C-alpha cells in the first residue's frame, strides 16, 4: 500500500519559564497507508505532541512530516488549515460537540469548509451517522446522548469528509468499559472495512491491542 506518513528527524522543544524543554528528540517513523497504529508511553513522553505534528496542528522545531507526498511542515498556516480540513479527521477524549447543535449539525460542521452544497453536506453527514449506528439520533442534542453516543457522533464528524487520516487522542479515556469497547469496535471497523489509516494515542493496553502495531514513546524517543 506504500507509506502514507513519514516522520523524519522530528524534534520538538518548548520554552517554559526561561528553560528549554525537549519533548521529542529525533523521531523517525513511517506509517503505511491503511495502517492502524497505537502510540503508547508514560505521561509527558510526547505522544500527543507527535500526534499533533502528524495532524498538522503543531510545527516541529526540526525535521519534517510528509503526509501522502505533501511536506506539511513547509505549509503556511492558511495552507495547513485547508490541508487539515481536507485530509484529517480528529477524535479526542472529550468529544468537543457543540451543545446547541444536533448530532447531524455537529457532523455536518466540518463539511461547511468544503465546496459541497447544503444538500450534499446533509447527505454526507447522514451517511456518516449511519456508519456509526446513530442515524436514528440525528435530531438529538449532545445532552440527550450517552457518553458513548457522543463519541460516536464525534467519530461520524471525523469521517464525514472521507479523510486521508484519522487521528485519535485517548478516544476511550472518558468512557466506561462497555462504551469503550463499542468505540474500539467502531475504529476497528473503520480500519478493516473502510481501509482508514488511524493513528491513536492511548494509555490503555486493551485499546492498543486493537491496533495492528504499537509504538512506545519514552522521554521523547521511540523505543
């Protein structure tokens, strides 16, 4: 299938109180197209920082990140915003749903950045809700849904644009065991049936076990 993501010599440092804190120290990793990778490691190991660099949310201090042939570290902020909207689906621990919007409207939100018509956006959003098994909750507001259902709406929002890449940061971290299993089943299905490339940060070995490959970060280094 070829390499979709190439992280090459990536370093990341932050300035805190006059001190330089090294978070990532020369990361090299290739992720094949259609892979399901879990990133694990202790708190502060740089997992989320690496995920944010892969997703184009943050910039490395050194090195580069190439996704599907595009060196995203060379893009301007405006170009990067457009690239993220077209290529990345985001799933977070906290669902980040807008409470005054229905499930359907929340899923439709990223599609407003595309050239699709209103009718086409609605169709794409409904299809995404069907994929996650929540077509019958399209008109419900977040407060009317369980935590597991809210996360499924967030996943529907992530896949509505048919992204090149799905990044998930502790997607089961705020859920009970049963709901967590449902979300992991859904991610597995997106990978197996829809051939989505997924990079997931998790501290849960049960979640990591669902991935094809697990890489561990320790003190900013892949081990």
